[in-house]
């Protein structure tokens, strides 16, 4: 047994000698980790506060400018067009004669109906005298009375047709389209002219998808930009929102009245932007799920999802990666699901950040102070 101890004693003494050295190394390593100068530098980034998507994502759609009331004008009966007195773009007044049929056949029908009334009146007068003398029966008198009533009705019909053999402007407005020409034969109700009425003004009319139609309300403020008038933007207000979808397009009609657009011609195509007012229900939903952020904050996009880095912490902020769903892209902003209402997203510098990395927030004031002009002014200061 005594022979085993000499072999163990040197090992025991060596371990005891190494203990102070190992402790010093451990203390040095701990100090090195705690030293901020030896830690990885913070990445400079810019951040942006998320905003309510309903307030920052306006509805944008293309529409056509024109009269709110477009009145199709036609003859009540068919015939040959004798005159069309206006052209497209003409300004007309209420009661002005616009077009007329050849009246010869129509006047003849009125004359014929008048002759029928005259004969029925004579027959009725004669039967009244015969019935008074008991020569004619009561039934015969009733028959001629009915014949007189029918003749008078025919005359009324002929006169109405004669009245509607001409087209007069039902209200002041502008002739939008002219389909009829003198000498052409038209059927009853076939459109000859289209009048843009001025009684209810002119509007920009567009079609909204069901999703946008649920966000827009009457009274919302809007702006319209026409490519034909590139140096001007027209302000307006939503005056009508359709409550039923168009059977052909599936869209809901929206009408926006514009101020200062009286001189514009009908038919102009404009870009309509409606500033949507958030409802209480939409605001509550967006506060927990849907928000608007700058497009610069999106990285690693895949179909409708992307990664966004948010900033957590106060004095030493840390970047955290959050996967979000992109609901809509509008200009330089994106509407996303999956962020907290009070989140700050990294915009400038986002591609260089990793999850858990230390970041240093750079504000616009810091950038301005670091600009060459600011540095030069600082050097010239007394």
C-alpha cells in the first residue's frame, strides 16, 4: 500500500499549484466578456413606428369623369329622322329642340283620329235623339257612347305620339353622344342622343372591390389626378356608394364630386384616392393585427410573407426578427399582419441585422449633425 502513495502525491501537489493560475485565467476571461470594448459593436439602424393601416392605406382606383345624370334621349315611336340640331359637346338649355322625326305620317295619324272622333260624336248625337223618341234602344245608345269614348282615346294617343316625335332637352346640360343622323330610320325607344345633365353636377365614377367598398363611406375626402391635367390635383368628396354590386364586373359604384372641375370635358380618366376614415370596429381589429409599415422594413419576402426586425429594450436595444404576412402594398408602405401596435420596425440597415444583434438607433437629427455641411459649420464656429 505504501508504494502507491508516492505515485499519487506529485499529482496532488501539481493540481494545488495550478489552482491559482486557473482562477486567474477564469477571472481574466470573465473580465474580457464584461468589457464593453471587447463586445461586438452595435449596428447603426433607423426605425419607424407602425401606424394604423386603416388611416394610412387609402383606397386608390381609376375612374371616369362625367355628369352624374346621363340621360338617354329617344323617340317614343319609330320613324324617319328629319333633323338632328345638335352635335356632341354642345351645351343646351332646358326645353331646347334637339331632334325631330318626319311628321307627315304622324300628323296624318292625328288627323285620322280626329275624323274618327267627329264621326263618333255625330253618331252619338243622332242615337240620343232616336232614343228620346223611343226609336233606338238603350243598347244601341250605349254602343255609340262606347265608340265615342274609344275614338277620343285614339285621338289622345295620336297626339301624344305627335308630341314625342320631337326630342327636347329635359334639363340644361351637354350633349355627350349623338347616335342618330337625318334620313335614318329608328325604332321606338332607340337612343338618338345622350345628354349629360347639369342639375346634379358632375362626378368621377369608379368601381370598387368588395373589400374597398366596405372601407369607404359617404363624406370621405378624396383627391383626383388626371393625366390630361398633370399639374393639378382636384379635391372632392364621396357623394354616393352603391349598395349592390354590378352584375357584370362585381364592383360597387362610387361617385365623387369634384370642386373646380366644371371646365373639364366629360370622359376624362382620373386616378382617384379616397382617404378612408377608420371605423371603431376596424380600428380595434387593426390594433391587434394589421398595421402599416415602410416597405424598407421588409426583407426575405416569400409570396405574401416577409421578415421584419423590431427593436426591444431601452438603453441597449436588441433586434428581434418577426415573420409577418403582407396584406397589401401601396406606394412606399405595406399593410402587414402580425405586429404589435406599439412596435418599432428597423428600416435603414435592416439587411445587415440578425436576430438578437445589438443595434444603435440613428435619428434624422444625428444624420444631419454628421453631414459634411454640419461638420464644416461646426469647424468655422468661433
